[in-house]
C-alpha cells in the first residue's frame, strides 16, 4: 500500500463481510480465507480518529499561510494503530472519489490519500524518496534532496492529495543529525503541501519526537489520539467486552454458541492485556483451528491452546507454584 496502485486497490476492494441470515453456506476454503482477512472491528479509537480527522480536514481546508493542524496516533504495539489509520484513510479515499469522480474517459483517478512508511534509519532523502515512490515520481541517483522534494510537492499538489498518512513515525529520532534533518523535511512538507498530515507510531509521546524545539513545533500543531489497550470497564460501560461481542457476531462457525466469548471477557482481557491486535489474532486463530478440526466452535480450552504473539505471551505468563 506504499504505492498509489497498491493503495487504490486496497481502498476500492470491497472488504469481506460476515455471514448474513439466508446466505448460502460458504465452503471450508472460503471460511478459512474469511477468517484470515476478517472484518475491521470499529473500536473507540477508530471512531475518535475518524471524528477528529474529519474536523481537522475541514478546519484546515482553506488555510494558506501555515501548516494545517495534524493528528498523531500513538499507543503500544498490537493496539490497532495501523488498522485505525488504514480504516480512516480508506473512508477518506472513498468519500472523495464519490464526491469528485474522475472525468469520463480520464486516465487518471483522483489521488486524495497518500500512505508512507518511515524507513528504518531514515534520512531526509530516503524519506522524501518514499514520498516520490508512492506516486511513481522518477528519481535518479544524481538528484539532490531539494530536487526530489520540489518534484514531490509539485506532483502531490497537482494530484490533489488531501490526506498524508505517515506510519512508523517512532523510527525518527530528532536528537541525531539525520533524525533532525528528517523532522525538518516533514515540517517543510506540511507547510508546502495543501494536505492534512496524520502520523502513527509506537508510544510516540515517550520518544524524542516531542523533545526540544522541533518536538514543541510538532506537539503544538498535532492532536493526540491514544490507541491504547481497551479497558475492561469504563464507568458503566464495558468496551472490551463490547468489542468481543462484535468479533463473535462476525464469526462464520457452524456450531459456535453466541455469548460464549463475551462470557470469557475477563480471561481474554488478562490474556491480551486489552490489545485489540492480540485479541483479534487470538480469536481468528481459534476460529481457523475450529474449522480445520471440525469442532466449529470456540471454547476456553481451544483459546488456551492458541499460542499468541510474543508480546502478549510475555505479559500473560502464568504463575507457577513452587515447593
């Protein structure tokens, strides 16, 4: 998705849908593929990000003199940051193309969204080259960073890019020389491109990204959206259990009893530390196993048998009795 062709294919491909009453039964292979892709569960973070982004894009629509306000999506690993980012990016893409479709017989579709990953050990030149690669802007070894940046700004403006999403922003360290130059490049792009910028990274507030003069500039322009672990209880609500219910309702298992998974919400919260990425992976793996072994249902025993990601397993080490 870090090229326009890949992003356009992602944004315009119909997402998978859960089974509906009256639909013909799916084959085993179709159900395995479904649980592999699975639906996007709308978490509180996705709702907050969508609302904030819509407001900030309207706020900065006619801003001319300074950089538009931006958003930073932060949180621990496996908390669903990239999923939230891609979800709102796709919604923005589809809303724009519905509102302003390409002219008839036009060979060029609208380019409302750009998605860029910060490469490991990023320098200003390697990062702006990633921006160029997204839209297929030709870059040669002899081109300077300034020349590539000028080409990127010209092409992105001409293409009508309105939303720029930069993922893995925690890889930047403005305390180093190359990191400071890369942070300055991003600041330059935000001031030259008529687009809203959204950044996503692991625990961004704990990194040097907010430190010093450059960090203060970023923090002064960005609204923070925390994509942290879901709490088991928030006031009178149970957000984690609500997400489990949504996941269970989307399963395609022949013998699964509704209400089984929400009843195990305390266990699942302890097992995954409230991380939505770990939770969906756990349930999807259990569902695939249930299809393969013919049981067609998920139980606590089958959940226990699933080996989770190392982060979740480390958090959920069982206490052992010693003599």
